[in-house]
């Protein structure tokens, strides 16, 4: 049973050894361990602070990105609106120009048709006059084929001239 019950000397020497080791640890090891723990705590606190700061910066950047995105959308809408207005203006100008050009071409065509019509009428009148003269000439030649008929016609014409 000696193994189960330690002797007083053994307890004394164990207590003395433990005290010396505890004193050495207290004097040299514990301050280093505590400093390491404090540094670790400060490092963790700095990491938490920088994470918090990064989260705040991310929130600020997110808000700024939202603002930039909103500005870009507004700018896009403005540009699209201007493009639509410009397109409408160009289409209207082209339509007006085409209408004006069409009216001008119709007017020119009408004038050309009128000129051609007048030329055709004039040519028709000339042809009718020419045909009339030719017909009259042929009729007169047949009627005045003899000298007596010619003298009678001259007499009739002289009577008409004296009366007038």
C-alpha cells in the first residue's frame, strides 16, 4: 500500500518541484503567453474592425454603384428619347421634303402635259388647216376647170368687194 499512500518526503519534494516550476513559469512563460494572447486579441480586434470598416465601405460602394447605375439608366433613357425625337424629326423632314418634291414633280408634269396638249392642238390645227386648204384647192380646181367658171367667180368676187 505504500504505492497508494505517498510518503511525506515525497509530497514535500513534489510540492517544492512544482513550486519552482510554477515560479519559473510565472516569471518567464506566463508573461510571454499573456503577451501573445494580448497580441492575438489585438490582431483579432483589428481584423474585426477592418472587416467592419470594409463592410461599411462596401455598403458605401454599393450605394454609389446604385447611384451610378441609376444615372447610367437615366442617361440611357435620355439618349434613347433624343434618338427617338431625332428619328421622328428626320422622318417628318423626309416626309415633308418628299411631299414637296412630289408636288413639284406633279406641277412640272401638269405643265408638261399642258404644253404637250397645246402643241398637239396647234399641230392638229395646222394639219386641219393644211388639209382644208388642200381640199379647198382641189374643189376649186374642179369647179374652175373651165374659163367661163373662172370669169364668173371673178365677177362675183368683184361685186362682193364693191359692196363692202
